[in-house]
């Protein structure tokens, strides 16, 4: 099974462009000084759309929670059958 490659849309394109340059950028809301991911049109916290820009971050933080997704269709088909999401 081939590796899935994300297809950027207009909203996520700056994120994926930075990833291709080996940089990590997140949306930053100037109104409430919060970072957010995934990208959205407006701030998840205060709702402001005017002050949301992209900000480069260093890539360090803490894991608050995580889940493991196991897809039985992939077992035996490829080496990667477990997906772990951390946030």
C-alpha cells in the first residue's frame, strides 16, 4: 500500500510549504496571543479572523494526550499499520 501524501488546500498550504522546507509553522492569533493547529479561518479561542497569521515555532512542547489508531486492513500489507496522534 503506497504512503499517503497530504494534498494542501488554500488554508493549509503555508503549513505544508514550511514542512517541505523543514520548518514548523503554526497559526498565531494576535488578538489573544494563542497558537492553533489545525489551520482555521478564525481563532479557535477568541473567534478573531483579522489577526490570524503564521508563526515559526521551534518544535518543542509537551504531549497532553495521545491516541493510537490501528487499521486492520494494513496489517501485513505494509510495515506501518499503527498511527499515533499526539497533541
